[in-house]
């Protein structure tokens, strides 16, 4: 650092040198991690972003987003914000103070160079679930297909992705990646029904049917099955999905809701969804995203513990960038980032004199 010249550092060089905050650390970890037989691994990329690897080598991402939320106190013209989902839900004219709360833990432009990608999935078109920056990186650096509901495909095509690289999925459809089968099932994301995309050409193509706007995914690996609920709210129909599939891990968009909003799933409904799915593990996600919707995870933990005698599933509370491995982590509840203890990393330590500091 001492060799840096403050006279030559610019805002552009700062952004280039510092962001993403984790650099390619997670890209390298994902690529190097060996999934053992009888297991699958997944990493939380932030929001509802997941990277999943199977024992048979399937490696793919869902809802990978690399954008940001509010960045200024200045309110843009109402004509530019009237289609924003929070505005539509509340009927308000001002944008909420939804600042992004977590660091960028993975470099999308290192995909293809460092880690392989078999497919990019999206559950729906909200801006924190489908991303032009990720789409550009995947388009330019890989041959991976873009897979999602009809409106996601229209958005990708509008960004310049060739239509022949896109795959439309609606409930009942399946997509196979090596040893893994991804099922599209019904979404219960009510906000997707009352919001429109900002692009004018897409606004004229808005389908009324939820199945063309949003889907949930059931991801079947040889070792176990993941239920990705996207941004769905509670529905009794989860019970049917629980009967149709043997769910091991379900992921639910947990968070608090500002007055006038019903965007995130409250703690009690997180438990109801996992119970209806007959899932073995409940993992919340999306609660890391917005400063105005950040919950206290202890609320969910306390509610789960209070009802633990009656609930057939365990609870896992992770952090952005964390890895979850099934079934190894089945009994864990709280994730802790690796501390870098000597026996973890410094196995070839040189003979340096040691001095204790009191």
C-alpha cells in the first residue's frame, strides 16, 4: 500500500480495486469445492441468489443479482418510479429508503474464467432477482443457457441475450443439468402481479397469468431436494408441493415489512411454509438485502424454538457468502464465518519466533 500514489488514485481506480468487496474469493471456493457422494452444496450470493453444485458436477446459479438499491436522497421524477413495486404496493409517490445492506461476495465477470456455469436461472423479473450485469457476464464469458418464466426471457432478450440461448419454464416443466433435475412449480409472489417492468416494450407484453411472470423451483439432486420459493408469500398450495416432492431444504424470503407493505415473509409464515412443504430444514434468505426490511434473526429463532416440539424441521441461519452442505450441515442452526485458525490454514508455517503480547 505504501507504493500507491494518492495523486494518481481516482474514483474509477478505487471502484476497480475495491469492488466486488470479496473479489474472486467465492468464485474460487465454488470451483475448488469438491462435493462428496451423497451430498450437495449451495452458496448464498445475497438476496435470493444461490449457487448450487451437485455430486455429479452440476453447477448453476439462481436469481444471481449484482445491482444495488437507493444511492441518493434525491427523489427521481414520479414517472420514472411509478412502476417500482414498493410504490405500487403502497400507492405512495416517494421511494422507500431501501439501501443494499450486504457486500458483493462474488465477481460475475470471473464466471467462465474461474468457475464453470451450466445454467443461469431466474424466478421472476424484479430487479433484485434478474440482473443485466450478470446477464452480460454470462453472455460474454460462457455458453450457459438462461432459464426462467416467459417474462424473464423477454427481459434477457431485451438486454441482448439471443433468444436461442433462453429456455422458457412454466409450472410442470423440467430442465435437466447432468445429475440434477429442476422442476418449475407455481409461484405465490403476489407483488409480481401488481408490478410492471420499467422497459416500455415489456410493459406492452405483460401477461396476466402468474405462470408467465414467476415460478418457484424444486431442485432434485441425487443427494437431496431443494425448494426455492423465490419471492413467494404464504399459500395453502405449498401443501400440494410438499405432497408432490420430497423436500429436504426449503428457502423462504424472510424479512420485515414497512407499514403499508406486504413484500417479505414474516417469521410466523416462514415456519408455516416449511411445515406445509414437510421440509426437513428451513433456511431463510432475502433478509440480508434491504436496510428498511432487515429483520432480527433472533425473532425467527425464538419462534422456531418456542414451537420446536411441534415442528418436524430444523432451522439454519446463514450469512451472505456462506456455504451450506447437505446433509453435513443438517443439524446446524447458526453459521459462523471461518476464523482462519492455524490448523485450518497455516499448516506449513515457517519457523518464526513467537512472542506473546499481554
